[in-house]
């Protein structure tokens, strides 16, 4: 169980080191626990930049602490496989969902809606069997007035969005229950109830509630588990089961007699296949970087190679940006993985996979731009992840001449994840915030 320490300062227990990344209101730095020499990533938030509403909400979150809501402590962020490998029987799944529902019930009692429930936002308190599951990442959470339904904006992760959010209808606490139903479905068979490579088709499936329980995966799942999923994935939010009601469902509260004890190793295998189909290697690497606990026993590069490899990553990043500035799509494709994933302003907040999205800009804008473009990489921070992966975070300052012949500058904060294959570094994931990644005017 995570521990909360209120009598000591953070710096009394941890030594802060170099910066790993930064955002508008926070910075992530490497830190080491003094008593154990264990390495972690610490996110430091500048509260002076927070709005009054942010501060009020932060205070509310501190007041409404719960045993299954993450506090400062030693938790382990899950990729899906870690969570699913830890709970392989239907009985364990019932216990896992029970803990998630208790967390949801608690925040709903305090009129908080999470809005981004998914396996990636669930933490294991330890790596031990039966470890407590913690609810984390309240970055998209909102306050509501009781059972108020209102339009709070489009927020969440595509596969876990509820029909009412997709319809842009007023919504509230039931959106968390819908997401919990998706999680339960995935827990039991290893793939989601709604999936399509085409996001528009995915959203159509969700709005229609078009899911089923196909053979053979669902043949061994109990009728009670399916019934709970059906009540969670009810299209009408007014008729959807609540967290408190779900905690009283037989599959949850009578798990010793109702939930099957069947070992579900096939669930993990299905999940592996599903993740392979999605090919989100870059996004997974990014999640590992940002949220992992850095092990004090991991094999670090020798110091003589450490600096050289960092410089190699910086050089590769400079070459990639040069290819963009020159409108050289061929050079760009040689440096990027064919399945490159990216979050960038041009994609309007959507995760883009593959090269076609970028090819459009090369063919229709960048290659036709005869005006000079100069880019400077500021404050590059490289973190090596083992022998064959690395992440670089930096500020990209671009100077260019606009359509009226005036000198202009734009700035963006960027993160790139690199993976080495056959002695060659490839960019597998890219994240940009701020201005567009390239001058578009």
C-alpha cells in the first residue's frame, strides 16, 4: 500500500537530478530515494501558474484520499500486460474491478468525474500477487454538482469514450462507469468491445453500443460477468448502473461463489496479439518512459558510451528536423519507423499512426517552400532506456519567412522516442505541443 508522509519534505527523502521533460505547469526530473538508492521520475508542479479552479480542485483531491486512489508512494504503472498478468483468474478480475469501483464510488461521492479511466491509469501498489490496484492521473477530472449532466467538453481516450460524450450530449458520472465496463471486458478476454482502425467507425460502434461476446473466448466467462458488462455498457446513461450498484452486483460482492476460478492465461495472449495489431510501439515506449519506476538495478550504459549515445540521439534529431525543413520526404522516411505514432497540433489532438499524414505536408507545403528555414534545438534532454531505446525532449525554435516576406519565429515543445534496430536509430514516436511542428504559413 502506498504511504503518505506529511511530516517531512520531499527533498529530505529524495535527491533531485537532471530534468527529463517539462510542460506548461510542471517539470519531470530524475530523483533518487536516499535510503534505498532507488531511482524514480518526479513530476514537480508550479502551483503559482495554476488557476484558482485548478488549486481548488487539487485541494479537493487531497481531501478525498482513498485507499485505492494513488497517493505519493511506491506504485507501479501498468502497461496493460502487467495488470492482466497479475490477475489471471476470473475471481482475481472480480477483486480488481471491485477495487476500481470502490475508487469510482469514492470520487463520485465527492462529485468528481475522472473522465479518462483506462488500464494505463491503473497502478499496482507493488509487484506482489494480489497487490492493490490504484486509480491515478486526474488530469482530465472535473467537478460536478451531484448528478448534474452538462457538456464539459470532449475529453478522454477514444476506445473508452461513452456514447453521450461522442454525441456531445450533457454528461456526468456515468461516463466513468462506461469506461469501467470497457476495462472489465478487456480484462476478461484481452481485447476491447469496440475497435476499428478507422476512428469514425470506432465512434459509430460505441454510439450504437455494437459489441458482443464471441466464441470461443467468452464461452468460459460466467453469465454474471456478462450481465455486469451489459449494465455498464448501457447506451442510456440514466439507465446505466452506478458504482455503488455495481459493487452490490453478484459477480462483485459474491465473487467466491459466482466468479469463475478458471485460469485465464489466454487473455494475456489475446492482449499481446491485439497490441501487435495496433502497432503502437512508440506510444507504449513513451508511456514506459514517462511513468515507469527507474530500477536501481537496471543495466546502465558505461559512462564512456553514455555521453556519446546522447550526442548520437541529438544528431539524429537534428538530421530529422533538417529533412523536414528541406521538404525531403525520402530522407524523413529513412529516419522514421513506418509505423511512427505522433501527437501534434496539426492532428487536432488525435494519435496519428504511419507516414501518410506527414506525407501530405511534405508534398503540398514543405517541398514547395523555397524560403529559408532555420531551426535551433534548445535545452535537449536525452534519457537512454536500455541499449536500444532513447527519448529526447527539447524546445524547437524555428525561424522562417512568411508569405509577405516578413521574418517570423515559432516555438514548440517536442519529445521524440527513438528505437535502434539493426544498428540504426529510428524515430518511433513524436509528441509536439505549442505551435505546429513546422511553419505552415
